[in-house]
């Protein structure tokens, strides 16, 4: 690998940004493509697929053969609220490959006994997120039903362009949330990205069923990145 390409790739990894090393198998030349870079034609389509799936491999494009080596940060799930839904969601997400962190300043809820083997922060979201900022490879689910806890985290997730942002509550509850987020400086376009009520509409009722719906919606959001603007999800 070209030393400059390696240096660039390592810098992107440290910053939790996705990049693909594109190698022309005909002449051996390498180049780095960052997520969001514009690449035209069949090669561009193949690169876009690699960013969505994380899969590496050879592709044919423009009469040449390229090898795409995809380097994507591991997606993670930050849950605001140490509630019953979170207790079911954390082990499911871990199995699906999403490391989970739970944030809740209510020390009666955020206890290791209730959340064994989970990264747990019995602190206010603003304190945790100032140390561990959100990013585009983070999903955030706000499930406390308490604006004092949820709202800051939701605004931070929108500003960080998290790939998934969901919030528990009815449409009536969300309408009031929208007013508060607008007052915090969020734009209407940003707020429109919030999945509320949270989770895929599968008729979920119990905390465990709601957790399934949230995880499914999170996975769908991650695997369909970049397709929404084209009006197609596959």
C-alpha cells in the first residue's frame, strides 16, 4: 500500500470516519475515497454499495478491475434512559454487532445490577457526550420520556448527524418535543430525521417488543444510508 494512502486511512479510522481503499488491479495504484466523495459511473455505484454494506471485494468498472477495501467504523448505539426497554435492547443490540452505552442520571435506574456487562453512565447526557461525542456512525435512542434528560441528547444527535435518531412517545408528545427542539436551535429538516414514535411499526406492546422494533429500525437506517435521497431503499 502507498505510504500516504496508509497514513490517510489510519487518520480516518482514528476519527471514526468511513473510507475505502480503491486499488486498480491493472496497475496497482491506490487511492482513498472518503464517504461523501463523488465518484461517477459504475465504480461510484460500487463504492456507494461498499459504504452501505461494509463489504470488500473486486469490482469491474469502466473496463478495469478494482479491489475495494472498505473500512467502516463499528456502528454503536447510545440509549438515553435506563428503563425496561433498554434492558431488553442492550443484549439484542450486542448480538447484532452494535456496542451499547446507556446514559441516565437517575441512579436508582442506572445500576450494574439492572445492566450487567453494559457500558453504563449514571450521569447527565451533556456530561457524557462532552467526553464521548456522537458521530455519524452512532445511533441514538431516547427513551426516558423526560425532556430534561432526552432533549439535549436529541439535539446533540441531530447536530452530529447520527445515522439514526429515535425518541419514545406519542405523536402528541413529539409535537411538544418539536417545539422545544426548535427553541434549542434545531432546524425543521433536522427534526424531521427523528423517528417518533420510535421503532418500526410492528404493533409492539411490551418493552421487549418495543426493543425489537427499535433495533430493527436502527439496522434498517444503517444499511440504507445514502439511499433515502434517491428515493429507493434496498
